[in-house]
């Protein structure tokens, strides 16, 4: 018998939401990139959220790079939240206050006009 190891945690993701906060860390690594964001809770306390994304190859095809986010940057993350209610999820896009927006998506890479 062959024993497999699941590398994608997709079954724990639910519907789509967004949250704004401050980048604590952007991890540009395989098999999945990670964004750690500090978010203010309604009572004013700060809470760390963890967002998992695709691999760097897939994200690079969508215009992402290892230098696109830095500690202290303000961002809004659109994500599929965890079903267990933990703060975080699977990031789908990131936007900045100046209007920049990067889609992450797990579908095929976008086709560009030639």
C-alpha cells in the first residue's frame, strides 16, 4: 500500500471574505507563499492572521514578486477563511491603499494579449 501526504489544506477553506491590516511578514517560498498580517480586532486588540497562497511559480505568472510586500505595509487581503474559525485562510488577492491589486487565484494563469 502507498501512503500519501496531503500538501494542500484546501478542504479547510470556506467562503470569501476580506480583512485589512499591516504586513508582519511575507514569506516567498515553496510549496506555498505565506502572508502574516496584524489586524485590529473590534475591541482594539491586535491579532495576527496567517494567509497561505500558491507557490512562487504560479504567483510569479500573476505578477507577484518576493519584493512586492514589506513589513509595515498596509494591505487588504481577500481570502477564503478557514472553516475552523482560526484567523487566516487561503489568500485570493491583495490590494494596497494606493490602488495596486494582485490576484492570486488557483485557476489557470491569465492569457496576455500578444
